[in-house]
C-alpha cells in the first residue's frame, strides 16, 4: 500500500452521486394510470460511493470521494450533506453535465424499488490526481457500471499499490454480462447482495454463490438483508445474522455494510470481526430514511 500510515490507509470511494427522493409509508406501488400517496418523503445524498464514504468517515477512516457532481438545483441541494459527511471532497468534480442524477426510492415494508436517471460520464477529471494521492491505500468501486465505463480502473489502482473492493450494484443492463467476472479481475473484495450474486452465478443458495464467487475473488462478502451476510475468505465460509433493529429504510444498507467491512479489513481484523463490522454498519443504516441519515443524529454524529 502507498499510505504513509500503514495502519490507517485512506480510502478512495468512486462512483456516481445521486439525489435520492425517498418515499416511505407506502402500501403499494402505483399501477399505470393510478396514484398512491406516501406518508413521508425526504431528499438525501445517495449513491454507493457517497454512502460508503460517509460511513467510513464515521468509523474514523480517512476517505476521499472520487466523483462528479452537477451544478443543477438538486445537486446543489445535496452538496451541504456531502460536506457534512466528513469525507474529503478534494477529488469531487463539479460539472453541468454531471446532473441532475436522481433516484426515486419507494419503500414498502422492508423492501424498496428504485427509478433512477444517470447523467453524463462516471469518469471524473480528478481520477489521476486521486490515484496519485499518497495517503490512499485502497480503492472502493461502488458499482460495476463505473468499472464498465472505466475498464482499466482496477489495473490503474493496482499499479499504484492499492487494494480494491467492488460492489456490483444492481444494473439490469450489465449484471447478466457473461464477462462480468473477467472484467473484475484483480478485485480483492467482492461485495454483492443476494440478488446480484444469483444473477451472476445462477445460484439461489448463498453458500453455493459465495463458493462460486470465491473462485474469482480472495474475499467475498454476500449481503442478504434480514438474513445477515455470508463471507468466504481464506478457505472458510462464515455467516452472521443481521442485528435486531427497527427498520425504517433499507436504501444504502449494503453500502454501509461495505464501509464497516472494508474499514475492519484494512485494519487487519480477522474474518469474524470484519463480518460483524459490516453487519453493524448495515444494521445502523436502516434505522433512518437515507443511507447516511442515521449518522446525523446527535448520538451518532462525528465529533468535530
């Protein structure tokens, strides 16, 4: 790793930033020509790169967001949240072509559905500078779509001595690609949820899925919502249940899990501790609407 502090290497978190419009208290989704009403709605900064970065900052890990942000009203509306997260924004590119990127999240019980709009390229003009940052020891790629747009990203990170993690993140147009695993070559930690793992491996059993994915990656952490998570690393498979907490919104819970897991892994913790850290951060995130909203509560706020 290239960090001057081998015990606490900084993380680069790359991916798209979204303005999340989160509707809660829904009984059903609307059909064509129909309208339903939510009990509540809030706007929050979203996208796996930001949510993971916010939770890593909460863990005390130095983390920089490598992303593009629009100059439209919705992008401007979430910028204060980005700045309050504790993530380093020196590699945040601001461009009119980068927004608005919007996700409408409809939450029904413990599940949710998303409608998203992408804007412009995922490639920030700050990428070279970010990879050259001497504090960095790890690159977290928050979605396979970003790697698909920047196919040499893992190679460039490895050339700088960085370890790499990847959350495939659901994308209907990409998740079934036959060469997905080949394109992810070099990734150290693979972090799918159960639906993504099934799409990639055609396995509905989590143990079978992690076993198959472990043939391609040294560490596989598979997230399964209320069923917890499975981990395959160093020849062993571990499972841990989710924590029993009140669930408000599961949006971003997987990204929070990623943050806790990666932070523990970079600290050299054992497999059980890494899995427990991921579960804890994922369980924390679901207790408020928005993937990082819980961190702004007084009892969880980052000390200044």
